[in-house]
């Protein structure tokens, strides 16, 4: 059956004019079953990702997969620079050029939803059904779009705070097991230090959009910029106000790396933390292995872990849980083999990889953490006690259905946040303008 896709100019990385694609796809999905291939003949599938083949352990993983499934060879397609957004741009261009692709790794569910809505991915429900798999029973953070499954979760990314233990002790502080955002700022002030004209800041806030709504980001429901039902802008809330206040307070206290400096110098959170230019930062659990160091980036100090701060004392400790998703390109010539790889990698493969915490519910958390830490260059630089405490005592927030137009929502919020941080726009105006603009956008999408 011939499928025609009209790719419009959108915020997902396509900057060229609309491109009309014509490709071949099966009129019905192949038989499921992760232990078989569709023909039994040797085939080669392409895996598109942003990870590094050796540093991220994919070389070992692919070898093991091909031992178990000798009829399936996996071609690893990646720049290897861990830049997921640049990888997405290349994937979009490959689709626009009708290149062969099979397995596509996406960094978050909203990127999956954007492309699924354009017909880029194969629905996986019949594959899962024939294997007898209920996605929510098998994986954390699974999502659907219009009642269909387009991706299987890979690693599970929860949120926490990493702290340089030496800086913390130097300031007379201890590892927090629960704390508020006000206390977070207090830690930041106490760990900020200026010597020889250079400042080591107590905290660093990166340019990711969730850093514009930190206090709302970790709420059980309606944690995003749009309500969970997708009907209303979610900006005019006490959590959003607190989020903006804490960013302005860190600027005023000069305890956070100045936002203008972050933007103008295009700073990245990894070097800021590992080069000890900052003492702590909120980050995802994908960072665990890096805190133990590698040949490329040695760990020169011990990292301790604290949970996400809360609005007020006594609030439950919550964390958003997301992560990458694995999808099958809709024009793949080897969909069954692609599904076989995805199911193996998101279960046994991720555990074997020993770099990340899997979304697979059957994985043993302590065993996985021990494996991740043991594979680092200097395991003693990772405080496993505080890490396990945070992972075991942080409850996951509700997973909302991703918006297909999330990038447009994010763009509005980012613009108003920048106006506040760089042009002295007050909080009330920032909240009102962002609320009105996003509501208008929501209304236009729900017509």
C-alpha cells in the first residue's frame, strides 16, 4: 500500500518547506513475538540514536543481541556525541529524504508524539498483544497517542539533585533527605564561593524548558505547562509563581550561575558540575554513571544525592519520570525484526548495558544501581547510600498524555521566561502573558 505523508514545517527540527513523501508500508502489522523473525533469513536493521557506541556500552549490548538473534544484524547509526536534539534533526531529514530506517530512539514522549501524529511510526499494539504484553504492567512511563502505542520506554529517568560532597561539607551542610525549594536556595548561597576574582556558584540551572517551572515539574497532577486533560494553559498557578521566584532569587543572591552567562556562553550542565564551577544541580538519573567517572571524564570528587525539593515542609517527595522511547519507522522493511530488537533491548539489553535504570518493571533496582556504579572508573566517588534512598523514597508523578504540539507551548514559555530574566519583565506580567498565549494555542489545537 502506498502512503503519502505531508511533512509540514514544524518545530520538530524540519526547517525546510513542506516535503511530500511517498513510501511503501505494510497494510497490516507483522505477527508479534519477540523470539522470532518474520522470514528466518538474515536481515540488517538500522538503530538511530545519539548515544556513543563504546562509552555507553552499546558495542557489548549489540554483540550479545546478535548472539541471541544471529539472523538479525544491527547497524548502529549515531554521531556518538550524546546530543539528542541534533540526532532528531538528522532523523527528520532522513525521513524527508526517504532513507531506510528501522529502530528510532527518541529522548522523550513528546518527541515521539509529535512524529507519531505525522504518521512516522508503526503502531505497536498488535505486536504487544500477540506477545501477551500489557505495556503498563511491563514498563514505567508508557504513553499512548489517540489510544495507540507508538513507542516502548527504554531507560527510566527520574529527577534528583546531585551535590559535590566536599563543597557541602565545607559549608557545614549535610545530605538532605527532604527539603524545600527555599532550603535549596539556602544551600546554594552557603556553597557559593569567590576566590581570586572567580566565583564557584552554589547551583546551576540549565536551559531545558523544565527549569522554567521547577516547582510545578514535580507535582502529582497537572505538572506541565498545559493541564493533564489538554484543555487549559497551566501557567497561572502557585507552583509556577514559585518557580519563577526561585530563579529570580538565585540571580539576586548571586548563588546561581547568571542566566545571561549561561545563554551568552552556551554553557552545558555537565562541564559546569564536573569541572566544579557549580556545587549542585537538579538533573535526571541518567547522570548516575557519569558521577563515577570514565576514562574520558574522570570523577575528581564524590557526589551525594538529594531528592527533588518540595514547595513546603511535609509535602510528599515526588519526581517526574520520563525517558527515551523506541519506535519502529513506519516505512521500515523489517518491522518484526525491529520489534524483536526493541523488546530485547528495553528488558535484558538495558540491564546488560549497565549504564541506566530501565523502565522495565521486572529489573531489580539495587542490582541495577550496583552494576551501574561498579562499571564506572571510580565507584567510590558515587555515594550509593544517598542515591538508593532517593530512588526508593521518591514517588513518580502521574504520566500525562504527551502533546503533539509541545514544542510550540515550550517556545511561548521560553520567550516569556527570557523576557523576565533578561529584560526585567515582572513575574505578574510573565505569568499573565504566558497563560494567555498558551491558552490561545491550546484552543486553536482543540478546535
